[in-house]
């Protein structure tokens, strides 16, 4: 009797038909719906926020040149807030994906590869 551990069996490689079948499954549709409910509103918010900044920079020079403190004006503050909002949105997405998307995707992957379902 051998005491050497046997490597785990290779996961099942899904076929093209299995991928298409899974794409039509309720589990995959729920994963897609969950992603879209988060991504579409946040994308719209960020695009509007970015377009507002660009439009203010192009057409509201006096407003953007408003001095807030020393040589720091409103345009500089709003520009820096673009970076801040990008990092905040990225963090929100990572947190959302870890909590809501990854478990559903893992369950689908396990089902397709024949592993344990979550």
C-alpha cells in the first residue's frame, strides 16, 4: 500500500454546449442581473460626474477659478475629487464583488467543473 498522496482528479472541462446551457440557466441570469444592478447606476453616476467636471471646466471658467484657500481654486478641488471618486468606486466594486458576485460565480464554476456546490 502506497503512502504517497494521490493528486486530485482534474476538473471536468465543460464543453461549448455546457457553457451555452449554463448561460441560459437561472443561476447565471441571476449573477448577470446582480452585476448589472450595481454596475449600471454607478457607471452612470461617474460618467455624469466626469462630464459635469469637463463642462464646468469648458464653460464656467469664473466658477472653476473661484479661490477657496490661497492658490487653491474650485477647479483643482473638483479635479482631485475625480481621483477620490474613482478610488471610492473601485473599493465599492471590490467589496460588492467579494460579497455578492464571487460566491455566485464560484457556485456556477463548481457546478460546471463537477466540484462541490456552495
